[in-house]
């Protein structure tokens, strides 16, 4: 039985609102026990109402500068802002694996060096362990039309995989600065041959992404457009794409684009 605790904020923490943190949640296939951090809408205690849920990768970087290794997405501040517009969503952050294992868990296909490709284990963890726990613990609207999955870079790939591999679970997907370069086009080909699904997809990219590697920056940008061209004829106005002028590959950029992404997916 997983126990939920108040988020262990410190004097340096940057959190807003009600956050809870789980005990470590083990999964035999992953061989690790991620922590879950949940941000609840202010009115979650109202028992006559249920809420959509957004599952987000790289959970250390979502709510608080203190545990982050690269800055935070300001998810809690964004949800506080959007609540005033009537958009109230439970957000679940799942801590990522350390080092190269993160690439392994967030990818369906091996990279150029043959590493990675165990994304189905991670998705199994989300679908069969995390989601049932969240639905049991909180006032959720559990159907795919009200359940989203979102991340950036490799987490953007994982979100697209979740949408297509488990359409009965995730009907909303957000992929910020997706790292299509990872597998030399295999994910783009995967998208090309997926049957149409219900739901919505948000896809974006910055025009800079990598300041130190112009070739990689170009790939982020060019392959974003390839993905857009694959998805747009199928999803029409159920696809939102955005190009962020001057944006780099960083949490500050994703935080800036997050409100509009959530509005599109859940508004």
C-alpha cells in the first residue's frame, strides 16, 4: 500500500498549492522504484467532482527548483493560473531514471549506438501501476478523453508512444521539443503507420534548441516539421503545433509554453 505524504518543501523550495509525494513505487520490469509527486487542484476536496489527470515525465523538474537537475517547469504555478480560467487538472510527476537509463525507458527504438528501446516497460509501469494507484487515491476522471501524458525531449517521444500504444488510457499527448534524432527516423516512421486515434496531440519546438550544436538544432527543427506533416492530415484541428522563436532546449522554454499546451489539451 503506497502512502502519500505532504511534499517535503524546504525554505528554498518554489512550490505553490497542494503537493503530495508517494513512497517509492516499485516495478519489477524497470528494476527501480520511482517517486510520484502529485499537484492537486485547490478544490480537490469537493467530493461531488472529479478531475482530469496529466501524467508528466522527469518528475524532479516539474514543480520545484530544489530537486531539479536543470530548472523547473513551474507546473504548479501554471496550474494555479489556469484554475482561474476554469481549467483544473491533477498533475502527476514520475521521477526519471538516472543517466543513460532515462534514454532506455523513454524510447521504443534503439539509438545510433544500439542503446535504448525499452519504452514499453516504462509505459507498462504508467498504465498498470501508476494510473491505478492515482485513480484509487484521488478524485480522477479516469477515461482517455480526460487523461493526458506529456514530456519534453526524450519525454516527448515517450508521450507520443503512450498515446499510440495505449489509446484506451491516454487520449491526450503533449510532446515538447521531441528528440526525433534519437533513433534516426524510426519514431517518425512509427508515427507514419499508426492508425488514427481519438484525442488531441500538442507538438512544439524552439528555433534554437541546441546553441552548441547547429546540426542537432537543425534536426530538432526539421524533424518537428516532418512529424507535423505526418500528423496534421490525420488529426486536423485536434493537433496543435507551435514554434517558439529563439527558444533553447531547457525547462524555462517548456515552462513558457506549458499554459497554452494545457489549454489546448484540457480546455
